[in-house]
C-alpha cells in the first residue's frame, strides 16, 4: 500500500457523509472532477475499491464503509490533537532548558523573568549561562541555544532577532592623555581592548586594522568597566553609551566609521520547533529584543541602536 494523502482522506469522508460526489464538491467548494480524482487516487494507493460507480449513482463498498469509520475516528483524533496544541499555546507548561551568553542572561533574561512568570505561570525555565565560543557544542537536551553570532552550519533550526549596533569608545581622560584617532590605522598606536577583528566601514570602504588587543575578552559589561577606568579603546553596544548613568563618561572614537553589529539568534531542534512552550518563549522575547521595550535600553531611546534581522 502506498502512502495516502490526508486531503484525499478528508474528501472521501465528505463523500461518505454527503452521499454523492456532486454534493461533496459543493460542500468542499471544489469541482466534481477534483473529488473524483481524489477518490481514484485514494483507491489506487490503498489497493481497494471504496465506492462502486454505476449509472444509478455511487455506493460505498463494504471495504469503503469500514474504511470510512476508521477515517472518521482518525480525523477526529487529529482535530482533537490540534485543539490540544492550541490550548497548550494559550497555557504552555513544562520545563524549557535554555543556554545563553552571560551578558544576555544579565541584561535581557533577568529583567524579563518576572513578566514571563506572570504571563505563563506553568512554564519553568532552566538557564545555563556560558561564555560565547565559536566552537562550543551544546547537549541534545538543551531546547534553545542563544548565540551572539550566526553559526555557519547547524543541525538546529534558527530564529534571528534584531542585531545590536556597536561603536568605538574611550574615556575622556584616555583621549586627553593619548589623543583622538582620526583614521582606523591610528588604532594601531593605541591601547585597544576586546576580542576578534574590528571590521570598520565608511561608505563603500571597509577596513580591518591589525589590532593586537592588550586585554582580550568579549564581555561588554567588563569592557565598559575598563573604559571607565581609562584602560583603552573598546567596541561597545551603542545602547550602553545611551544609558542615563553614562552621561558624558564615554567619548565616541571614529564616529564616522561603522562597526559590525552583534547578531543574536536562537537555535532549536526540529522537534522543539513544534513545542508550544518553545514558541511562546521565542515570541515573548521577540516582543522586547530590538524594540523600544528592550530591557538593555534602561529607558534610553531605541532609535538607531538595533538592526532589522534581514539587514
């Protein structure tokens, strides 16, 4: 027996209910020929005659009557399953295991946990914070993995969120002591702190200065602290510079040059994709991340701080 099409089964049950192909076609709002082809295809795949055609009409065979009862029960079960999933989407429950960067835990998840609990009281969240690493592997039982860089290849599905724009900053005291760089290559004579290559763009020009950071790390909170202690120049998310408590403590460096934004994506398995609790978590975060309600803003204006996921 070949695999049968669920749509053919649904058409067959309507024919069994209405009694004729033409009545079923009216009920389904399709041509009678479509109904006839669906029945022929279903019988061929099953290897059994379901309806006996004659000049006086169409009559279910014994096999057709028995199969109709099975189909009705199966479709009823499928409909009930859909209703169950819809109810779970409204009232999701269970444990979600999440792995996310330390900074995201502190700046995004922590401020939103109370709201998440109030909206979905039957949902439980297990958070495993980690320090981002390009080659890090995660256990199979982790439902969602948040990463600050888009993976080149992954067996998991992915949802992207708005990227965070960044800029170069230093303290006024550092600039007073060592001067303000006027070109990207001037950074080579300054104390730079951070990690990875700094790709800077201005119009059609993109450069990547060969910077040797004196302190290598990728935690923006620590980088901010080092800048405020006049330790050097670093790449920071632009939202940090707009925090009310920053005032004039941060000085933009090479403000006409644009740094690569930090991307944020959620990786989840194909099975988790169908889990309502995972859906509601990702959708809940989507209401905040990269919007004026993003907790990282701390009341600052969101204009110009985030990028659309498609940019």
